[in-house]
């Protein structure tokens, strides 16, 4: 059971950071994982990964997901609640990404420290300082970009929340 859960987590993570849902397609003794719904001849389980929790649901009934951007481009409306939910999800993702950047930063600094140690260079060696500053600048820039996007998204959330008629949002 633990091996199966680890495998599902690996499969979910291998589909990328943006994919929260994959489909487990089964026919006879064969199992295939897909980012899209399974072909009609396959049985289907929907596997979702959200907030660190993986759930698997038998979902043989097909569902067609509507892309919010396509809906907007087709002049369709999206509910105020759904838009706020999408904004919250993106803000959460960016905050998680910033946490991940801090882990990567610490790892790269640790690698740099090991390199300096094995090359028997002192901590005040100029090349060490330059490489440390490059690492710091790179991750500061990545984090700063995400913080700026989070700020803009929060402004949009406040603007949307302040609007009174939820039914008329984006119905122009």
C-alpha cells in the first residue's frame, strides 16, 4: 500500500507542478496514467493531488473540464466565486513555489560550502563570496517576482470581492 501511494505521488509530481489531476486508465491487466480522460474502452480512476493529499476516485463517468481562460475568450462568464477560488489557488501555488525556492537556495549554498571546504578555501575567499552573492541574487529575484505577482493577484481579489453584483461579473 505504501509503495502504491509513493508511486502515485511520483506520477503526480512527474506530470509537473500545474497538473493536480491525472487519470488512471485500466484495461485487463494494463494500467496507463494520463493527464486527459481515458478512452471509452478503459475503466478510469481520477487521482487528485491537492494540499499534500492524494485521493483516488473511481470516475468512469466522463467529465469535460472547462478551461476558465477559454470560457473568457469565448465571451462566457465565470462566477465570482470560481474566479476568487482560481486566484486563491494561484496565490497558494506561488507561496509554495517561494518556499521551494528557499529550499533550493539552502541546498545550493550547502553545495557551495562543500565545494569550498574540499578546495580548502577560506570563507573570506573572493570567489566564494561572488558565487554566494550570485545564488542569493538569483533566488531573491525569483522570490521577488512571485511576491509582486501575489500582490497584483491580491489586488484583483480585493477588487472582485468589492464588486456587488456577482452575476454580472465579466458579462460584458
